[in-house]
C-alpha cells in the first residue's frame, strides 16, 4: 500500500513552541502534500513537495522529504492557538490526474 | 482566490434513498475528484474524473455510486440507494489548472447522514 502514516497521532504544545509532525509512506511517489483540517471542516492545502525536492518553506511552515527513508516532516514554527487542527500528509504516485492517499493525521493542540 | 464549493453542507436522508451531492470545481481545472471521510477516520479516495469520463475509481466506488459533469461547471456524486455506512463527510477536489499544478484543492465538504 502507498499509505502515508503520520506520527505522533496527537501533539500538545504551548503557544510559541515549534511543532513537528512526521509522515511515512511505503511506495515511490511523485509528490507529497500536507493538508490541515479544522474540526469537522474542509481540507486546506498547505504545501506540496516533489520527489526531487528535499525541503520547502512557506511562511512558518517547513517541509522536508527524504525519499530514501520514505518519510516527510512538517515543522510549524512559533505556533499559535489558531494552528490547532489535524494535519494530514497525502501522497501521489504520479503527476497529473492521480488519487491522493491520506494518512490518519496528527491532531495538534496549541495551548495559549 | 478561486475555491471549490459544495452543496449542501449537510444532507440527512433515509436509508435506501438516493442522494446527489454537488460540487463546483475551480473553473480552469481539468481533473476532478471525490473523497470521503468517515467520522474519526482518514480521508479515502472514491473516484477521479477527466475529459468527461472516470479515470480511476477505488473499491469503495461500487455500482451504487455514479458521477456526472452535467454542464461546464457542476460535478455531481450520486448515491443510488444509501446505506447506513455511507454516512460520512464527502469532499470534492479539483486540480490541473494553468501549468497543470498537481495541488488538489478541496471543497468544504458535505456531511451526509443516513438514518
């Protein structure tokens, strides 16, 4: 299975701290995407990293990808209470019209 | 910024009834998808659609499901005879905009409750 798996399942931190979430997958991929989901709401796209990239930044987000270990990490720096949400990684086998395979997610709680 | 929209936000139906979930993908996107998320579980792929036909479907997408793009803007998911286990959040997504970006943009979802 291509399935992505995040860890930890749940993470609780203080506002201002950094949060790191990890994702592992099993097969070769074209790209990996991170999404945020507030409770009961839609999926918000955060960042896409391709298999030939090692690191990408977007604002307070930093994503790394290690294809040799089949793993990715999402770092949120200087966390805020508004970052409280579930975070999912999703992998795509190919470019273009291809299904995403989601992991189970990490539930992040940022305490003010 | 363009976004994917879905209606209704919440649908309650009786077991055995037909439901149609509607989506308006981002206008210049080429690829369309439906996913579902049963409460507390991960997001699962149902079907992808391109050039007016299904390009890929999962084992979940059995004969009771169908998709259609009836006009240039709407993309629908029909469940012919709903079952209790169809209760879930259903997400529409689109991708393949200018530059053929691989990013899939998701709508806010339709929460389907089957009684």
